[in-house]
C-alpha cells in the first residue's frame, strides 16, 4: 500500500473512531446503521472524506474505507434518495465522483457491512448478493420521498395501527398486515419494496409496543409523556431526527398509535363481543371476543387436573383457542385466570350462540355462555358502520346509530324505503343484499316484520335483548331451545317502553295458548309503532321434556326413552335406521338399529306444535362401548396425523345408563428412552361421554417433543366395556427425499394415503426475515405428482430448508439442503445468528449457535433477538423444534430467561415453548431471572428510559409472567419486582398453616387418582433435608409426588439442589413431573412460593 493510501486508511479509521466515540461506543454493536443516527454534519463530513480519497483501487480491501463507504450509502438513501433515482448505483457514484465496478463492490460491501458493522447481507431470489438492497435497508426510509407523501404515509400508518390488534388476535403477522395495507395504498413505488415494507412493519410494532409499555393511551399528550420518561425513544426509528420534519412525523405517528391502541386497553377488564364484516371477504363475518382476566366455571364433574384447555365454541364446535390456564378449585366451582383475554375468528354459523368451554383430558368440564354472539343474518336487518377499515355490526332489527354512513344487510325480498333511497351495495354479505345509506335518515324495511333504522343520531339504541330460562342440554336447532317459555330481558339501561309487546310468529303472546308457544318459532318484540325491535328464532319444548339414552345388546342398536305429558310428534330417518316405536308407562320408546356401522349422531325431529316448525335434536347414537369418528362422521382411520384429529370425537357409552369406566392413553413409541404416556379415565352415566380428540393435540405434541427422528409415533388407545381400540398418530403425512440423479425432491406418503401432493416452499435458514419461495410440482395430465425441481440457485447460498407452506394440510417433515459449503471462520468472529446458522455443523464439537446465545444472554440489544423474532413471526406456524436455534435456546438457561423479556412475556410465546419442549418452568434458576432483569433494566437505561420507567416496564413483565405461570405471582412477583420478602412467621405457626393446606388438598381429591411418578425418589430426597417442610404418613406413598414436588422444585430454582441429583438424565422425567404439578395447582403454587422465598432468605444470610 502506498504512503498516500496509508494516510487515507488512517483518515477513515480515525473518522470511524470519532463517530463511534460520540455514541459512547468503542466498536459497532450490530445495530442497523440508521440507529446510529448520523447527523447532517457527519454525513457531509463523510461525503467530503470519501470524495477526497477519489479512486478506490488500492482501498477496496481496507475495512475502514469499506465501513465509511457502506455507512455513506445507507445515509445517502435515507437523506438524498428521490423517486426518480431508481434502483441503481449511478446516483451514489455521481455524488462521490467515482465509478465502482461490480468486482470492487463485491469486496467493499461485504467487508464494510458484515465484517465492520456486523450487519447481514441480503440476497436476490436468484441467490446473488443484493449489495444495493442491503445498504438501502440499513439506511431506513427515503426521507425526501417520504416528505412528498407525508399525508399518505400517515394515512397508511393509521390503517395499520387501527387493524393491529385485530390482526394479532387473528394470528396474522404485522408484516402480512403491512404488506396488504401498503399494496392498496397510493404510496410511491419505493415504499412497496420488500425492505421498505419490513421497516414500516417494524415501526408499527415499535409504536404499538411503546404505547403499551409506557401506558401512553392514558395521557392526553403522549409525546410529552414519553419524552419525560424516555428521551431517546425516537432513536430506533429509520427516519432522520436532525430534521424537524422527521421529528414531527414520528411525533404524529406516536399520537396516532396512542389513539388506535386505546380500545384494546379499555376492553381488557370487561367482557365484550363485537362482529365485523369486510368487503375483502364478503362471505365472512368475524367476531372479536374480549374477556375479563378471570372466569368462574360451574364444573360438570371432578376434573383430573387443574390445567384446563380453554376455547371459544360456536354451536358445539371450537372456533378459537384461548390456550391453557390453571384453575383454582372450590367444591364444584373453578376460578380460572386467563392467559389470553381476546380472540378474533371467522363465524361458521353466525346465528349460533357462543360460549367459553373449559376442557380437561378432551372432556368438557365447564362452559360459560357469551351474550350477544348471535347474528340473525337473513332473518332481520343488520346495521354496520365503518370503523378502522372494517364494518362494525352496530345493531340488529330496529336501531339508532350515531354514524350517518351505514350499510344495512336485509333479508331476501325485504322492501327498503327512506327519504333518501340509498343505493344497493355492489357486494353482498354472505349472499344477502346490502344497502348503503348516508345522512340523517329514517330507513324503513318491511318484510315479515317492519323495522326502522335511524342514522346520524346523538342518542343510540341497539335494543339488546336476551333470553333467560332452562336451555335444553342436547345439541339442537334452533340453537336456543328452552324447556318451557323463557323470560325475555332487555340488557340496556334505558327505561323499558311500556308499549313494547311480544309476538310468537306474528301473534301476540297474550293471545297464544300454551301449545301455540311451542316448537321452533320466531319471537319478536314490537314497540307501540309496530316496529320490530328484536326478532329471533328459538325452540320451546314442554317443561317436563326428558330424553334418556340406553345402549342395546350390540353396538349398532340402542333405545331413546322420551318422557313428557305433552303430546309430541317424533320423526327419525327410517332409511338409515330400523325404528321400533311404542308407548310404555306414559313414555315414548324408540328402539333403533343402524344398518351397518352406526353413525356418531341421530337427528330426531320433535314437533310439540303441529302448526310450528319442528325442533331438530342432534343426539349421540345409543351404542355400547367406544365409537370414534372423524370430522365427516366416518370411523377414524387407524393411521392418522395430528391435523386429522380436527373435528374428531370419541363417544364412550355405558349400557342401560349404568356407570362404566373407560381409559384413554397416549403413549410415545420410544426407540431408546423409557416409556412415557398420558392417561385419563372417564365414567359414563346416563348419557355418553364425548371427547374432543383434537383438544388432546398439545398432549400429543408434548410426547412427540421428547424424541428426535423423522417419524415419531404416538399410540392412542381407548379401552373399556370389554374392548380396546387403538390408533397411530404422526406429525407428518409425507416425507421428502432427494433424487440426485434427476435433481428432484420426491414426496412419499406415510401410511396408506391417497391425497393431493403437498405444496412445499424453500427458505434460507440464515435469513428468516426473507419470504420462502414456492417449489413447483411436475404435472401429469394436469395433476401434480409430488416431484419438485430445485433451482440451481440453491448452490449459490445455504443452508436451505424445504418446509410446508402456511395452512398446508398435507404437511411433511422439513427437508434440509446444505447448499454452498460451510464458510470458514474463527469462533470469536461469530457474532450473529445468521453467521452461526451458516456455519452450524451438528458433527462439530463447536456449537456455533451456542457461541452467539452466550452473547445474546448478556446483551438484550444483540441482533440475534431480531433474528429470533423474525423466525417466530415468519415461520411460527411450524413446530419450533423444526429449527436448531430454538432447540439450542431451550438448552441454554441464561438465553432462555432473557428471551422471556425480549418476547415481552408473551402468553403465546410461553405457551408454545411449554407445549413443544420438555421444559419445567419452575426449575429455572430464580437468580438467572433476576440477573436477566438487571441486564434488561440496563438495556432500557441505555435506550433512554428513566428510572421510573425502567421499574414500570420490569414490573409489567413480571406481572405478565405471574398471570401465565401463577407460581411466579403474589409474593414471588413482589420479590422479583421490588426485592420485598413476606414477613417471616414462627415455624410452629407456618407448619400449622401448611398442615391446613394439606388437609384441604386431601379433601379436594379424596376420590381422585393421585399421580405417583417420582414419589420414591422425592421421598428419599426429602429425608435428606434438615427441614422437610411437611411430613406425611409413611403409609401414603401415592401422595409423595404431589406433596413434595413443589418443595424440590423450589430447591432447584434457588440453586440448593439440582434436578439431575434426584432424577438423573431421564428424558421423560420432566414430562411426568408436569402432570404431578398440574394435579393441584393451588397446592403446588402455595408450597413452591413459600419454599422458594424461604430458600432465598437463607441463601442471602449465608452469603453475608
């Protein structure tokens, strides 16, 4: 290198050192280049430096020059890029007075971006390195173009933020939402580029997170409040902050986010049910549910565990999962603290009612109706108003609304009149006609009834009514069918109009005799102007109506015994069954015999009123033993996948209504480890026990997570009534293998399957932010044959993973493709998960991913956290264990604990970790949680958060952790948040309290089957302790596990013992111990918290 070049190198290095020193850094810290926020003076100074160096032939291998060049390019894009610049190097070259060749760029850009700034390179779909795109993405958003489109940009952000909560509740990623909104916008083309969309998506997430973290929705001036508690909050946004316009724009976006996020916060403490429609999906109506933090269920039986699975049900079918939750039992009531308090889903049967259902072992143990979930589409007018890009259902039947712009969905053949006639909407809602109106109007709709809709009114009235009575417990249509005439109550707080009258199918209730009120009929409420305020079809049966089901001598025959003093007509499908009908002791006896395999259900029509429609009851076939059906009502095949269980049910039937015990077992076929299994027992009574088999999917995934391999299998066995049936459950339907001769990927079905070929996509493992590319199947006579050609591009990069596309039912085990050879790198140069993934070799003694996890555990700002976030959001639909980085994280306690803070203690994230990996959260070292909290607090301080805000953020995180895992609530939460310890009670008093807890435990489970795994080992361990906390009789070994596990877990968490000292390296131990823990969460939580904090106090005294 010449003397002049040496001087140039020195100038570059000196400038970079000065640049970093101004930011309190000695070296780059892997942040995006826009987060360094180079000032205007620094930008122009850097430009002068590079222009002064001139030609770069001798400098292209110098890291300092490369770092200056790449920083300038990213800043040029942010500050000087204009919409006519296109996607080219020429404007940059002109700005610096140079002309770089591709060969020079191939040296400079990787050296500067990867080696100096420690930032990843992007790739084109053709797998060529995308130098320009990489530098532009580091620069942020092109501000000159942004200023031109200021109002449009704000409008786009408003739409994204207004739909942010809805997309999260619907499990739609923010990136997907952003892509959809930006694509429809009038923004300049540059903002529709993939890198810009990613930045806009990231900004939306940051804004929403700031509002939630700092509680900005409660402040009238959110910008001023955030400036007070975190003066550096703008630094992470990809917009120049030394420009007044940029600062003003960010302030405006934060104010918008504070407004749009407000409804979410307000709804958290109440129960609400709202329904929406969008013209993008005209055949769908969505419902959003918001629930309180706690629900109380009346139990239908004694649950086998206190860990419930919660779901939203519509007409007996699950439409949304609320995840697991722990229950506190008191008699036949269970109080459940919800981990997830909202859900949004597409309605399958809008007219059906909604309920929250609690299940244990696949069996429903409690249910709670949700008022206001029924949508009488096609029966009454529905009034929608525009809100946040969706049409919100504001009223059914007659109503008054504040908005002047409305859509009204009307029944077929309804007549619409108004002083402003309105206009038919171009799109129908679920095939029903729609009218659009605008103004201060009275809209009259006439059909079977007359309705009046008032728009643009200050006084709103939706006329909400609900029925109160004894509902029939069988599945039926109408969905709301009552025994006897129900009460009709108005839910609004307005005074009830004295002129309101009730009608049955157009006839006043006061004029109907008892028989005329029965059957399936429309009940309506009209005001004094004869306008219908409410109308719904319900079923009414006699108050004394009862059905008893008894099995026959064979599985294909059984009996229905119907008792009522009221004359009713009963109709069964005689073509499907042989029916013998007779009367006995005033009861109607229906003996049925199936022709072949009995179906899961029988439809029984009941007509208590010949002039009204029949009520259709859906009853389980009165068989004996176990009947298992798939979603189509056919016998469940022997060889299935987890997804095949969707809609599948098992019916356990006793004989003649006598109690009968059944057992359901899920057992992993293990190649090497000890046997592991889940087991539940059920007792049938007067009616069959119905088990939702798909609700067992988490337990199946628990088992599958215990063993690696391509085709793990779980055997499901159901035994009872003298027979046993079994099924084999796998995760995948297909396996892929590579044919090197033909350079093809081939899909082979596992088991006997005759289904369509899968639709795989291929992803670059080192770039999870990048979209996966589809692979195209070869065709034969227009039919895909499951042979997929691989592009030659895979040899230019790697490693690759072929995976199922989102929503692909024909799933297969992901297939790894090495791609280009491993890069050579010294261990101490691996500072990103991107590089670690490229270099990972399972056969090597050095685990490159662990090297980076060590760094991430100490650094909440590490780029690896964004890598994991991208992987989770882009490919979270796959099992987490698909990716080596998640498996490595689970084996790295320090990084795992830090991930709790980085993922904001998200319930979805923690649920996924718990269900897909054999992790026992209470074994996590409590001191590691404390250390991670301290590091995260320091991270917040560097980000500019005030001391007050640092404390508030951490307290919020720990509060969320306590909601998800109650073991970390109450006194443990207080200690984690504030270092406060509960007062120490005298040992004699504490032993008395614990003995009282123990007595309550025994009473609660006097008839339960106690889990016994590990009891002998825990007994031996407890005998070695100076203070066993609680002593129980030696002749009750079946209680050892339940009683002493929380004591042991607290000792492990506090570092007083190790898991391996008692259970060794048994792979299935954690699996069984979780079952012990969940047997009674109240006992486990109380003892664990007491012992943990007692150990903390003891350890602190010993350290002094």
